[in-house]
C-alpha cells in the first residue's frame, strides 16, 4: 500500500510522465508506412531529403524532382515510402510522383522518404589515338626564289603556246618594248651624268 506522503509525490510526477509518454509516442509514431515505386530501380540511387506532410490534410500530391547529380543522365525510376503516426496511407504512383491519401486521425505530420534512380547513357569507347604523321616539305606555288618578273615572263610564254600567232607577237612586242624603254632610260641617264 501507498503511504499518503508517497502517493502525493507519485501524483505530482504523473503529468511529467504523461508528457514523456506522449513525446515517446510522437517519436515512434511514424511507423505505419506504405511504399510505392515507378519505373526502373536500375541505376545510381540518390536519396532525397525527407519531406514532411502537414497535419490535418488528408490528400497530397508528391512530385519527385530530378536531383542535380542526375544532370548528365535521366531519372529511370523512384521508390517512395510514406510513414504516418497511426495508419498507413494509401499511395498511387504517377509518372511525376505519387498521390497520398492519409487515413487516421491526421494529428501529426507524415514523412516522405524518396530514392531516385538515375541512369546515365553509356559513352562510346574512346578511339585510339593515331600516330603523328611525318612533316612533309611544302610544294606551294607561292614560294619561289626567282624574281616576280621572271615568273611572270615564264607564265606568259607558257600561256602563249595555246594562243594564236598574233597573241605571241603581241606578247613578244610588249616584252621587247619594255626592255628597249628601260635601255633608253639608262642611256639618257648616262648622257645627263656626262654633261
């Protein structure tokens, strides 16, 4: 039997014990879970941050985002687990996420745990590198050691073989008049020096 002094001490501790029991129930509460998956579970798994559904609302639409780590690939599928305090919610998969219908008292928040599977396209194997080719000397037509006048004269002679005899005489006359005018200039320069 309890003595009156001990009973009073136990009754004064009762509210604190009730608060601790209620907190323990809230911590342990999210154990009624339901699972949903969509797509393939092959690929690299990425666990998203836990999302909490507010108390008091029964229907939710969950969107599964594409994580930044999946930038070079695509989302192949996902697995979602929704846990509530008193009763497991009903889940229905959609291509973008899931529809959640919470059952029960709706007094506490529900937690959504989601894992996204990213698939990356296979890259073709790298081609082997070819050996470097040896350097080949340039045979460009633009590189010459001859003066430009001699090159032009040779081109004029080659091109005249295809033309008529009139064209040949015109080219030869032009070349001879150029050479005679340059010799006349030299003679006049010599005469001016002698005077």
